[in-house]
């Protein structure tokens, strides 16, 4: 069998750019060694020492590479990996050797990745792609994969060597940049004011309002010089000021211009220039304001203000403005009927002083999400204290209003009485509980899912911690299940999972014992107030029951029927441990059972 350095040497021509310079040096040394081999002056011992030295350097390249490197056989079964790849994926070397590259692929991408790999093997061609990986902890990361093949003596692929670079941050930044640019274009395109973006005096973007202002289409306006529209008397001053402004990113300047539009008409307008970065390059954004249009808008604003006052003072909903700290700046007269207060009783008072203490946390959470930009509004139902000291349920929708700097200026809150609604909600509690129960079950096997298990574990952990009693967990895994699926198909695999789940569920007799599907072919059992011996008895009983069911598995590596491996762990909860420690220990015991030949039960005792 080829050693790791030898594999790397054979593969050196396919390594990516990061390792290429070191690889070329190693090749040069190897060629030099071969040349000296033909020389009668070089002794065999010196040649051997130099080959060892070259292998040592290749080892160094492997173990200290900034890229993740993994080696697999033709089927994709992992044989080795360097420390960087182990760090990326989160598995130990022993765990990786039980997996194939498909096991590390994000579940939704596995079928396509398998097809791509099979085609590459068939054509004996290297390939590079971006793909999603799943770490041991379930997290996803995006990697740039470069895969090549080492051919055997028969000319067929014998080994696969792959290099992986974690590019998650770069992809997220790229996505954020695209979204940011799209938001900017959407914002500007639908702005009620004419806006253009120009670079070195050449127009590179204009919205519809700007096109309408000058009477030209977007196509006609694009790549035009701004000086075609500015009165010649302003050319010199404009060039100087824009040159200064270009060097101060984010600074704004507002001034009046006389512009000339097609047909010779002159307009006196107000323009605000601002240095921005557009499509990655320094540019100038210009917002136009026609003085005549402004006067019309001021009249419209006056009308809108009058309508606003009429609506707020006659609405049955409570309409309020709050400052960024949550103090009432304004509240409509509807607060008399709903809360019993006069508007002046609340102006200047902080809304948190009126919220029921049990609802304050949710209110603060919703406000915090708003402050950090998760969303620009929030809706919440809470109890607001009335003037007589009692509380009334209020349904409030609040929207953030920003100032020119993008900072929170105030909140607009519209509130209504939600007392009747809360009473109706009580009648739906039993139905909601039923729906919650359904959402906690695994859709295939009918037993609880992983989320429900984790919630139950937290509760049982605290109960056993208070009582100072042991709590145990059993992690079970169907042996050679991938081979079963490959042989009998996924429908048969689903039936197998259902049968195993039924056996596990029927093996538990106590009300608080819980079996759940943990993921794939893995199941987990929670045994409150159970010591190591008790957990071992149940694990062995389930293992034997599954084997006695005699579910045929003709391609199993260890038996002709379906078998399971199990690992169990026991902890007496205290401040030193957490629920995650119990799961980790049970998982470790399961992998030990797998390494020991499968169809076994292994145990761990953390304290």
C-alpha cells in the first residue's frame, strides 16, 4: 500500500495554488535525486537518506497545510486527513475513517455530489467546485473543493485526494454585498426624488424621476456628462468642489444650480452631492430638488398633517409616538377609553413603567431585535396598567422611524384593546397543545424527534440535579445502514427504521423514559433516575430484540440480519457537567462499539 507521502508525491501535480510552490521544490529535489541515482559516484545509502528527507518534507506539507486535505479510496471511503481538515469538519480521525465523503456533504446536496463524483471517477478527471459541508455539530460551511485521482497499475482510479478551503465568510460577504447593492438600487429607483450617480463627471446610474426631470430615457442619459446639463458658469466651481468631495467618503454638500434640459429650458434646482462607493468604486450621488416641486410638496404635507390630526384624534385605536428610550412624546385621546388616562398623564412617561412585569422581557426582546436591525417593526401583545391599577391586554404594532443619519428617531405605535382576543385564545389552548405534540414527533417513525428530546433532556437534567440522582442516555445506531439502503432501496430503509423505532419504544416501560430519533439511522434514549447498570440492561435488551426480529440484511458486514450498536453514559448532574456532556459521552461510547466490531454495547461513566 502507498504511504501518505508517496500518495502526496503522486498527486503533487494536481495540488492547488497554495501548495504549488512547495510542491515544485519537492519535485525538483526528487528529480535531482533520480539524476544522482544514475551517477556511479552516489552511494545507495546517501540516496536512501535523501528519499527519507523528501518524504519528511511531504509529511510537513501535509500536516501544516493551510488547506484541508483528505484521502479516500475509489468508493469515497475516507482513509486519512490532515489536521486542518479535521479542524474544519469537527470529527476525530477515528470517526472520519468510518465515514465517506458523502457523509460529510450537506444532506440536500448529497445526491448531486454522488453523481458528480461517479462521473469524475468514470472519466478519470479532476474537478473543482464549491460545495456545502456539514460539521459534526450539524453546522454548515461552504468549501472550495479540488479533487484528483491517483491511478493504479490497471490505469483505473485507486485513490482520491481532495483539498478543501473554507470560503464561508467570503461567500457570505459576497451575498451581503449583492443584497446591499440591490437594496440601494431598489431604494434609489423608487425614490420620489430625482437621483443620479456619476463617476468622473459621467452618469452611470439614474432613476426614473431623474430621467423625467431632464426629459430623457435611461438609455439616453447613461454615460452622459453632467456638464451637459449644468450652466457653463458653474462648470469650474463644480469640478473643483466635486474633486474635493470625492476624497471625503460620506460627506454631503447641498447647493443650488442652474441646469439646462433638452429644449433649452433652464431650471433652478437644489442638489445634494454625496461621496459614495458604487459597485466597488468611488462615485458621487446627486439628489435633485426642484424648488417649485418643493413648494407643492409643502402644501401636500400641510394637507397630510391635517388629515393625520383628524385620523389620530378620531381613531378608536391608540396612536402614539415614543422617543428611542420608550417615553411617550405623543398619545391620542383614545387612551381615555382604553386605558383610563388623559394624554397629559402619559406624555414624558416611559412605557416600561406601565407594562406588567411578566410581559416586560418579551417587550424588551422585541425592541432589541428592532434596534439591532433584525426588522423595522414589531408586534406584541402585553398587559398595560390602567389608571385604576388593573391591567388590560393591549395589541401593539410599533414601527421604527429613522432620522437622516439612519439612527432611530422615534417609534410609531398603534395599539388596540386585545382583551376579547386573549379570551378566545384560551379556548384554543388545548388545540394548540395537540398541534405542539404533533410537531414534536418524527414524521417517519412516529416517535419523538430530536428537538423534543433536547427539551425533555433539559427538564430532566434539572430534576435529577435537584434530587442528586443519576441520569443515563443510550445512543443507538443501525449497523451498515447505508449498505442496506443501497441494496434494498430507501423505501425498505424507511420500513427498517420504523421497525427498529417500534422495538426501541416498546422496550421502555417507565412513563418518563423517552426514545427519540436523533437523525438518520441514529436513535437516542433518555433514562431519568437510572444508573449505569440499569442503562446497560436496557441497551442489551434492545440490541438483542432488534437481532431477534431477523430483518434481512444480506450485505451487512457482520451479520445476515439487521443489528445495532449502542453506547450509554451515566452522569449525576452537578455544576461540573451539562446535558451536552451526557450526549457527548454516550456518542463516544457508541463510536467505541462501532470500532469494536458493531453489534455491541459500550458504556461511559462521566462521574
